[in-house]
C-alpha cells in the first residue's frame, strides 16, 4: 500500500487513520518515559517485540524495566520525536522511522545539575493485532551526543521565574493518561 494511486477513498481514509494510530504510539512512548509511566511504556510494544538499543537486545517485556530504571536515574528527562515516515506493507504491518532527541539531567555530587542531549533515530516495525497498533520490532541508532552542563537547579531563576517540574517518581499529580 504505497501512495494513493489506485486506492479508493475508503482505503485512503483507513491508511490515514492507521498512520495517526502509529503516530499516537510514538508520542505515547515519549510521554510515558518522561512521566515514568511503566504500564503506558509497556503498552507501546508487543511483549515479545525484538528491541535493539545496543546496550540492550531482547524482548520488550525485558526491556521496559531496564529503560524505566535508566529514566528513574535522571531527576529530569525529556524525549522529543519528529513526525514519522510510515510505509505500509499490508493492512496490519508497517515500517516507521523518526528522529528523536532526548535528555537526562541529574544533580551532581557538588550540587550542580548536568546531563547529556542525545540525537538519534528509531527504526520500527509496527503490527496491528485486534485493531491495535504496537511496535513489533525496534532498533535505535544514536547519531550524536553533547553534554549539558550548568543546568538550572530546582528553584526558578528569580530573573526569569519559570516553574521547574520535578518528576522523580511515577504518579506525578500533573500527569494525565492520554
């Protein structure tokens, strides 16, 4: 199912709906990492999905506790994904690729805050089962990393008093399941 040539309106509409469903999974992936939502993160993958992040290769069921422990080690984290490129192979299988940036910030022993900004891409294979799209295979490729030193502390800067959100455990009161 490539392009719209030869596709009727119903097929085109279903493809748009499926693209949106896949995009929603990718957005949920980022949000659930940042808000430390273990169940939401697990719901992005089929449990037996093959996951390869380099430092981890195995099933999604085994990956989720590992990645959530990594995220919990940062007092602040932020994941941002580009709009995905999606190609359908059948009505229930699709490939997706998107770029991502992520950061993890931790308070250091000297009281300062620092971390890293990472850029990479997600190479995903999606499967639909019982009307639900999830990741069936993922490979992450890191393209670059840069340090983020001298990050703001927990208190707002009096010269520019933006609030600082601290998500250090699951169940933050500002989190909304979407």
